[in-house]
C-alpha cells in the first residue's frame, strides 16, 4: 500500500487561478490537479474557459493571480528557454487537426522534428513511421491532407503530437465532427497511449458518452470555478444543479441561457410605453 506522502506528485497543479480577458473574469479561484499517467477531462459550458486553461498550461497566458505548475515547475516563472523546453514535452491536438495542407502525411508528422532537431534523415524517417504505425496510418504516409477523412486527419495530428514522446498531451475538442467509427478509433488511441507510453492526457470536450469511456476523472468548470469533480460514472449520477443541467442538457439551471445584458425593454426603448 502506497502511503499518501509516497505517492507521486501530480503532473499538473492549479491553485487559486484567476484570469481576466478583455475585462471579463474567466477564472476566479480555480483549483484542480491531474495525476501522472491519467486521462483527465475538463468539461463545462461554452465560453467557460476550458481552452484558456490549456493556454495557461503551455505558458501562452499568465494568470492575474494564483499558481499553474506543470511537472513541479511554475509555468509563469519560466524563462523563455525554459518555456520552450516545457512545450517540447507537451503535445497539443488542435480541434481542427491543423495539418499543413501543402505537406504530405509524412512531412506533417516530421515537421516538429525538422524544426527543432538536426536528426539524420534515416533516424527521422524511422521515428515518423513509428508514430504513424502507432495510429494505424503508416500506409498513408504519402497521402496529402485533402485525401484524408476527418478521422484519419485527427489520427495524423495525434501522431504529430506524440513525435517527441511528450509527458503530457492536451486535446482540444478531439471528438468534434467524428463519425462513430473514427470516434472509437480516437478513444482507443488515447487510452492506448496512456497505458503503453505512460503519457498523461487532458481532454477538453463536451461529449459525456465518449468521456465516460476513456477518462479517469472529470472536472466540471462553470462561472470561473470548479463546480464538480469525480469519476465519470459518479459525476454523471451526482444530484447537483450543475451536473443535472450540464449532463442532462436542461435549459434552465445555474448556467444562464442569456449572456449578461441591459434590461431588454429599456434597451429596445419600450420602457414606459403603453401596450
């Protein structure tokens, strides 16, 4: 039995995170942590700051207050060189795959290696083919992005994200636009990568059914704070206004439908008029 003091420190620790963008409060004291080797999902209503959280983890944004630590290092305190070194250990799967349209599948995966290393061509080729084999697309190495289905493009992007054998992969809406077959392929790949390579994964997504198949833990964010957390099955059945509205798709609840606005009648100039 592992004593709590002997357990490995979380790979990601966020404490008291406060963020303002354009005068709007995005996070107001957010706390969460991600265990090493886990698959963690970050969920919440649209516009609640899920992608903003990923930008904090990669150092693209600095918090107004609070702490964001990755692998024991305070991200905001890293030097430029330290930040680049951290980013080389983080893979990022963009929502739209973000493949380079004029490059073949092989060259898309090879791109980070060509940009940041001076590997011999033979070694670079072996690495790229190994990553394409991992996502089942070694035979598609010479295809162009325009020849790929949406699911194949997502898998190529995943091969590129793991080309440096990262400690952490960030997935921004990885299931959007996928048919059921492609969705199951991506789910299996996420879990397989975690189990075989020990990679830690953070997923920003809305699809609860998919998340329940792959995530170890879910953090539900709303109103700038953490409103619920737990294992997927536990959270889906938790009786709270936040989980009922978000996981049940209820229109009414703590998350308002309308964005904050002035009084409707007054803004239309109807205040004081007779009907």
